């Protein structure tokens, strides 16, 4: 039998509230995620514990019997953890998921600046592609999501359920290694086929580039020679002289400044994007609620990188 402690805590909460929605709020997860966890518990013990045919929901005879065991285990565990950890929950770290390039190049200076306005902010950061990050946010398995926003090729998130703060502006810039004269080795306006370092089909930044090129004959001269979901991966290939690519400007500021990279096209080829911080309004974790209220009171220049 493979039981997770959080499933036992979920079951005890459900027995107390007799409501999936109320229990999900209490447990700081979305209702679909909470329901899946209860079903996982039932599968693990090999019995139906909840009678879902009634309103409010009830417990089956097996559920009533198992509740005694679940409560005892949860109480004993909480008592032991209380002795080990004390009352340090007020400083519990916030779990943040972020696009790879944002996690590497954007997050460190931004969180440092934010803490000047809100004080010390313990965080745990996990980098992943935007599609995975959205799934994690929807499942209630993170507190905040840091992601790009493109009004033309953006992800579909209900702004009521997933409110956000705009915390930065960025441009996707076409770049290339320079030739001996400092001109782009691979230029978008070239009459010759251009070796193109592209984002993979599912990558969010790739959708933005495809929207730019959708109705432009230029795309016919781009010859894809490499694909990856990560902007930092494309940057590395550009630095090796393998082709040109669109890279977020904050990832390549130093390289452009010292001439190690140059623009591969005019500013008309730039792609403006926003950077936003998202949360799920159905999850009511105290630390997230506190941060969100503090951010609403901050001047805009504290939020914008």
C-alpha cells in the first residue's frame, strides 16, 4: 500500500466539511486536484470511502471506519512535526514555477528588487516550459507562475481564476554572430537561405515567432537547422555561429553591448512581450495572499523589472 500523508489530511478535511469545494479551499488546492487526491486515496486503500451521491457528501461504512485511523495518524504526525519544526510556518517558502529563460536571467534581479518593497521572501523556484508550468498552476501544485504573455499568441487562462501582475516588458530580438566587419553573419534580409535556430512546436516563444512570420514571405527563406524549447539553448547555438534566432533581450544584453552578437534584422522584426506573475485565486495560502496584497500597494516601479 502506498499512501501519501496529504491524502489522509484531505480525507479528514472532507469528513469535517462534507464538501469537496470547501475542503479544497481549506487544503489550498483547486477542486479538481482535491477530487483526484481523494480518488487516489480510495485506490490505495482499495475501498470507496466517500458517498458522492448525497449532498452534502457522506462517508461510506468503510470511510467511517477508516476515518478513525486517518485522524489518529494525522494527529500523531502533526504533533511530532510540531516538536521538530516549532512554529516556523509564517516563513514558509513560496513555490514558484517559471519559464527556463525567466528562471535563469530574469528572476534573480527581479526578486531582489521586489524584496526591497515587501521584505524577506523565502522562495523555491522550479524551471520548466510554459505548458508544464500552466498545468502545475492549474493543479494547485505551485503558488505562483512566472511566464511570458503575448496578446497575439498567449496561453488561455481565465483572468478571474488566474489573476496576474505585469512585472516586466521584454522584446524578442533576432540575433546572429557578427562577421569580420561586424555585420550579421546571417541576416534576415539576405537573399540566400538563412540557417534558422527555432523553438520547438510546443514552446510558447515559438508561437510568438510563428505569429510574426505567419503572413511574411521571409519565412520561406528560413531553413530550420536546430530546434529546442529553451531560449538559452538557442543562444548557445547562435554563439557557436550555427545560425540566427529570436532571443529575449534580457538574455543577450551583455553580448549585444560588447559586440559578441549583433542584430540579424531591423527593429520591425522585434517581438514585444510582457512578463507576468500569476496565481490561482481558488488557492488561499496565507503567504500568497499576503504577498498579493503587498504587491497591490507597491508603486509600479517596484513591480517592473
